[in-house]
C-alpha cells in the first residue's frame, strides 16, 4: 500500500494504515502496517494475506493515521479512510487500484494505492483421470449410468462439493474423461486433507442411486501417477480405480493470469412473458413493491453487484424478451431495456434496475419464452474477441418453461466454443426441468450430434435461496455465491482450450492404459 497523505501540520508525520474486513454490519480489524517515520509518501512493506472468493462481496476498509509518541492508539490523529471490495482491487488493470482518501470535511486527504497478487503456493492444478471396474448394477432394465462427486473436507468436519464428473451411460466399467481442478479447490492447498469421492448411478428424475464412496487425500492421489490406485468403497470393491494426477505450477490461474488482463463483460436478460403476472398486482413476480425488491430485482442486484467489480467501465447491456413493444405491439425476444437499440448499455447495476422498472411501465408482457435470440445476441459479441482479452457473462432471469429448447440447445453448443458463460436464475414456483437439462453438470448439452465442448450454463432456482426469516440481503448473498462459483473455472477452461497464457507447464506423464 502506497498512500499519499495530507500535510496536517508543519512537522513531518509518521503514518500507518489499519485494515479492516467488514462482515455484514460489523467490521473486524485484520491488521496494521508498520509505522514509517518522517515522510508524506510512505511505501509500506507489511503485506496482508486474505482469502479471495470470486463469488462473494468482500468489503474492506482502510484507515490512515499518523503515530504520535507516548499517545494512546485511540487518540492518534486520523488522516482519512477508504472503502472498497477485494474484488475491485483484483479486477483492476494489473490488480492495481488507486483511490482518493476521504473522511475530513473540506480537506484533500490524498490518495491510496493498492496492489494484489496471489500467493504462489495456491497455483497448483491437478489433472486426473479415473475408471472403475465391476460397479454395482442399479438399473432394472440396463446397467448403471455412473458418475463421481468429489468433496473436500472443511475444518469443522463437514464436506463441500468441489467437482462432479460427467455421466457414463449404461456400463459397469466406466472410463471418465480427464479433468483439471485447482488443488486449492480440492483440498485448500493441504495435501493431507481428506478428499471424499462418492459414486452414483444417474437417474433422470434426479433421485440418483448411491453406489459407494471412498476417502483419500491429494498426496495419496499424486502417488499414483504411473500406476493404478485401488480404493475400496462402501459395500463394494472398485477393483481398478485409476487416479492419474499431473500437477503444474502456474499453468492457468484466474487471479494471476486472467482477471488482471481479461475484461469481464456482464449482460442481463429479463423474462417479460405474461406468465409472470400483471406487474400492477402484488401476486406478480414483476410487482414493484415500495417496501421490498421483487425476485427479479433481487437476483439482478445479487449477481450484478459482485461481477461489476471485474467490469472496468461498469456499462452493462440489458435486454428483455417475450414482450410486445410500443407503439405497434410487435413481439420481441431481445429488446434493450433502455429503449436504445443503438446503445443498450446501462450505467451500473442501478442503471439496469432503473431501465428494468421503466420497461415494466411501457411494454406489454406476452410470450413465448424464447432463450436463443438473447444467447445468440451475446455470442455475436463474443465471436469478435477470442484472444482472452474479454470474457462474456450472460445473466438470464426467467419464470417458466423454455419455448424454443431445440434452438436454445444449438445456441448453447455454439456459445461453448466462445469466451462466454450463461447464468440462469429461475424465479417463482414453476418446475424447471428444462433448465436442469441445459445445466450440463451431469450430461453435457448437445445439438444435432454436436456436444458442447465446455459446460458453460449454471442454473439455480431462486426459491432455494430465500431466507426463511425474510432477510433479503442474506438471500442475495447465498444466491450470488452459488451462481458465480463456477465462473472462474469456466473462464480458465476457455483459456486452456485456446492455449492462452500457458505459462510454466510441466512435462506430461504418459497416460497408463485405462483397461483394468
């Protein structure tokens, strides 16, 4: 941190900085810099180590003062303060952020400069491939459709899902595709921390049958680079479960290689179909209550306020679909919320919300619910920039069943080859089976015989995140954390498939035969 401080008197100052992390309404002091004597432009040496979570809004406050000898800490002179988020620092060009200090009315308090970098021991990436032999037969009319779910252990003894493989259909001897995962995601960088792997038989209705489980660690995984590792699972022995691990240092890293040089472009698309109900009625999902935000506004604000930290110009294209537009009542499946077809950008998330509320007053909710036009609209922008300098994130908020599923699947398959991710938030009580089909966590989306090369769709029903006590802030934080968690991995996946910024790759270990 390099603050330029206000001259408070004719004597030289001894400045120091206090850093606080803010949790909800309270702040926790995180650390203090050293005191640098007799300077107005101190360059502090002490660093602060914080855990960074892309999907969370991590508020920070920095207080600056100067130290007077023999004076208690609480009585030290105050020079100014600055508020920001950790995401703003990391999302700035070169992860360098300069801001003006404030806090003394009528006075210029100077500037403070932040730089951020990721610790080198957090950049390990593991590449694994697994197979199984003689799994249990769970389907009455056929063999099992197995897939694996990986969990990392938490300090409190609980487990958090960190990876899910694809489903291999109708086999008791599956061979799963190789996959990469950051070691930090797998075990938080602790090579001896427990990793749990569950084996399931996939069912269309979501009631997947449990086949078995085993526990291991990253260190144990890495010992099997040139041989089979065999793990015994609950009630069953997987006789040949191969773990092929390849660790590379500094290969692809979202903080070190992507966010400082990749501009995230955030686009919003909102469902204006009649199934949402009359916006003037309290039962409508689009109802504009004077007391609280509706589900559309909450979802938009929750995701947008975090992702805007990584969008330098804070200009967001915002569209609606499924409405009749004035003056001739023509149905549109992709119209700008600000009514400006030449420039659909809105200034900040508040600008998007304002345009959304204004559109509710001017358009007629109609239908059908077509997704493909909006996806293709963003994909056309992404087609022009495939060098890793830009990445496009489309947030779609909807209440119902997709009317153009065939066209939407084709649009998703095409978009999977572009620097693009799609977040779909379902609002209201409807069933969202079609949305689950687009979310390729279990079975990759396909169209006309082509399979999407990446999983780029993340779907969540908003009702799963509504706080029982009616706390909207908590509901929004839960939603944002889940829907944004996959964006860094999807961004890294695109970079890897295009060989963008392949730095420091390790030599590839020969892949042993997958035949047990």
